[in-house]
C-alpha cells in the first residue's frame, strides 16, 4: 500500500510541475510572437482536449477496428 501512495504522490507532483512548465513556456511563447496569452491558452486547451480522441482514432484505424 505505501508503494501505491508513493507512486500516486510522485504522479501528482510531476503533473503539477509539468503544468507549471507548460504555463511558463506558453507565456514566453505568447510574448515572443506578440499575441495574446488568451489565444495561446485557448489553443492549448483545444489541442489538449482533442489529442486523446485523435490517438484513439488512429489506433483504431491501425488495428482495423471500427
């Protein structure tokens, strides 16, 4: 049981850290290309929500499953 909790804790911490890095890099990107941070944020959310569905669809196509 402690192993599961440790893995969970490491997963949560890595998720928080990667979200922080994504936020900082997207902020730098928006200032570098001189567009609104809102546009970059909305684009990241759109990509993040549609990417899993795209991977599932590609995987189904490659396996020949409907």
